[in-house]
C-alpha cells in the first residue's frame, strides 16, 4: 500500500456516497481513497487505487455521476 502523494496535492473531491475520495497532485498521479469511519477519530483513508500514466502535474479531479442505479462512478482527471 502506498502512503500517499509525494508532492503538492491540488484538489480533493468526495463522491456522492461519501465513501470515496479522489485526489490529484503535482507528482503526476491521482488516487482514489476508500474512507472508513472510526469512532472517536472521525475517519481514516486507505489508498484503494493509484492512477498513474499522466504526463504532467494533475490539476483537477472530478466524480462523474452514474447514469443509472447500477452504473459505476467514473473519475476524470
């Protein structure tokens, strides 16, 4: 498991359910974080997915809402 971004984080967005965060960074990556509620501590995040392959710093991340009730959410960078 990766510990996180290695450079400045440019944006963080939460998905509609509030269970996933997407972040993007000057380290040329975006990440999708799975959140868990922890009593007394608020919530914690663990990296679920690392999105590599960008050719430059990633300045924006967006959740695209599903078209139907069984459609997956899509992250755009």
